[in-house]
C-alpha cells in the first residue's frame, strides 16, 4: 500500500504556490513549534520519531541534533544538503520542484529547534532551475511573515538563503559542503571536530538532507510516536525512492518502509516490472555507492526471507550477500546489461569526483577506471581482475571521507557477485564486441 | 574585450548576495559570483574576469583560481554559444546515453569536449545530473531536456543554430534580492 506523507498533496494543482500550500495545511508546524513548543521539545519529538538521515548515511536525526554545541553568544547554523549528486538519486530535486514550501517550512521549524537564526540551503549548481523555484518560494515566505524578524510575533528571527554549488559530487559530504559554502574548494575536513562543534565559520552546525528536513514537518504536526508507528522496526516512516533503469515506470515513489523489494519492482503502483518483458539481472538499491546485488539476492536474503525496503533488511547479510538503503537511488538492470560496463561508468564517475586530498582515493579511483578501460578494450588479464580487487580493498577505510569507500564498494560487489563476467571479457575479448555501441562512446579501438 | 565590469544591475545583486553571509565572510559569495561572471562574460572565466571577481570580494586572485579550477561547471576556456552537457552515468547509460552522444557527434562533426568551427556548439559529457528517472538527458544552461530521442536532439540543435546569445545557468532574476 502506498503511504504518502511528504507527497500527500503532490497532485494538487498549484501546490508549489504558498497560497495552495497553506490551504492544504502548510506552515502549521511553524505555528505549532514557535507558539506552543520549546526547542528541546521539538528535538525530543524528532528523537522519538526514529527519523534517520535520508541523504544516505541513515544516522538518527534526533541524536545528530542533540550533539549540537550551544556555547553562549556563538551563532548556530542549520544547513540543508541539497547537493543531490549520488548517481541514481533525484528525489530531492522532485520534492523541491513540486513542493518547495515543504522544505522551507521544515527549515523554519528545524532552525527554531536548533536555535539557528541564519540557515542555508546548499543546492547543486546543475539544479539552477530549482534554485529559481526556491528563491521565489522564499521571497513569498518572507512577504507572508514566515521568515525574517519576529516570526508570528514570537520574537524568533530567521533568515534563509539558497547557496549554489558549481558541480562537485564531493560537496554532498557535509564538511566539504561547508568548505564550499565558505567559498573554498570542496575538500572534506578531518573529523573531529564534527560540524556539531565546529561547522560553518567554525560555529556549531547541523547539516541535514532535504528529505530529512521535510520529514520534520509531519513529525512536529503529528508527534514522534505517530511517525515511529509507520514503517518497520528501526526503519520508521516513509522513504522517497528514485527508481531508474530498465523498468516500465521510472520516477520518484514514496514508500512505507517495509514493503517487499519484489513488490516495489513488479507492482504497477511502483516500478511496474522490467521494461520490454525482460528478466531482472541486478539492482543497485541505494545509489551508486552501495553494493550491487544480483536478482536472487535483491529479492530474497541469503536466509531465504523476502528482502524488504528498509535499512535493516537491505543490509541483511552484510556485504557478503546484502547491500544498503543509502539514498534510495534504485537502479534496475535487465538481463542484457553488462555489469562490467555499468561498473566502468561508476569508476569513471568516482575518478572524476575524487577531490584529490587522500592518495588512496586520488590514485586508486584512477587506477580502477584505467583497469576497467583496459578490460573493456579487450586487453585485460585475470591478474587485472585481481588487481582491481586489491586496489578497492586498499582504498576502503583509508581516506578521510566516505568517497573512498563509495568508490570501492561498487567495484568489490561487482567482482564478488559477477566475477564470471570479468573473466569472460578477459578470456574472450570478442565477447565485448557484441555489446552494442560501447566503442562509439569511449574512443576505444573497435578492431 | 571591453572593460571587465558587471553592469549596474548585477553589481547591486552582488552587494545583496554578499549580505547573505556574516561580516568578514564575504568569500562565501565566491561561487555565486563566479556563476554570475560566467553568465555575463561570454560563458567562461578568463583570468582577468577571475581577477575582477577577486577584487569585488577583496580576496587574492589565487583564492578564485583554485576554486574555479575545482568545480566542473566553471569553464576555464571559451565554449560554444550552446554548451550541450550530456549525462552518461549509469542510469543514463542504461537508457541510451551513448547513442545520444554518438548522434550529436555525427550531427555536429565534433567529438566530446570539442567546439564546432562556427563556435556555435560545444559537446561535453558530464557525470550524473540527477535526472535518472527521465534518462537519457542533457542540459543546456539551466534547462534539462529529458527522455531524449534523436528527434528531440535534432530539434534542440536546430533551435540553437539560430540563437545569438550564450546558454546560461542563471540570469539576474535567479537569485532573490534580499
């Protein structure tokens, strides 16, 4: 069953406008929070809700908020991470485009809870048309008194600004995002100190994903217990899933956590099955960084249980036979897909996006791309496959930010579950020629 | 090139953007200002343009160069009037991005990264643009063109063949004047 909380009014004409958003109950959480709740009481509701970071890490939001340092006389900041760049993920864009006020409302309520008087929404530069939508919505919110000085006569002041990024996946990492917001290269910082202690301009800062911030609105309106009752176990609430690849109905779906993966892929309510009647081969369930799983393991855990759309079920079996919910970027591949070529697009991506600070990532991502290129060019050896495995192993855990892990995991899982494909390309380079159109794109020899 | 200076409207916007950050933290305005500069000065950032941005923010030119060279949306060399940015990461690749790139290459007679002899088009393959559900896709300025077919690509190229202005990510109405 579809459970719409964030997207409840997505089909209402004009929901992107303040007037219609208000008619549908919009900004009620701001009234409730500012007029009837203390900041600590809001943090408590968010803790009770069990809400976990929707950007990919899944860290409990209430706990993250409770870490925020509150030294006297020092500004605190809330920064929204709208740098959505994880391949396969486009849910934040959808939410901001269709219901921009949901994010703005969440920013006001959350900023009040954290004691922030200036907040920023950092949007990836490629989404400039979204920035325009947000700027208009913010202007309307200011004009209506939801932002600015003395909001609702409560004495609470908040300024909200949009910041444009300029093309860098790494700025989705929270300390790189803060560096970028300070007008620098997006090089992640060494932690500790964590942003909760020393973040933007050295001040205590919380960085939360768009969907996380938007989820604070219904939690404040209906209470943390209500939200905790939705979903399954420690995966409370709903999740926006970005579905793409070889499916009949790509798009953004809001699901209640706990539906089966099988239902999500094959039900007409969601992906509507595999395109052109083909068979399912593999799925990347949570954005490019998470381990790819073959059809049998994405549908059923190694223990033979139905795999569910939840943090715990997708991770069941560890990396040996499981994966992660991640950002909810759900990429589906049919039986004709070359896993090695798909991996090459990921490896190229991470090489392009490595900031270059840590040697294992800077050098390793380049090597992985080159070795995959060599294999796809028909010159690979079995030793190259082993070398690929060794390189990813030496990147994982050896960098200051998670980009290194994110680059290693797709390589490790592709070899773990599809080693036979790598070996086939190595032993029988002619097999590569049968994969259509590959050579056009990469300037590889077509001999 | 004529004198490098923003027009008065942009200069007012620059002052408004600088006010978004605490006093003394005006460097935070660097990324937005580089976007405005690229939009106003022919779609790329020359060294004199970057020096001008440095002077507006009272920071050293090197602080601008190191940032401009880090982010993929800043062009450090001239580009065609129409910059075609074609996504090619997984989801787009699965749904035919390679064929779209090959089609553009054939139609314009250029390769990835090149500009047509008449200076009208530059083709650039890019990494995931967050449009995976409507793949394959390409971006021209701020506009996403999704669910691409060869026919849609041909129509876009025809449209842009007749335009005289540069494709832009933003204009002076994008950022709110606070």
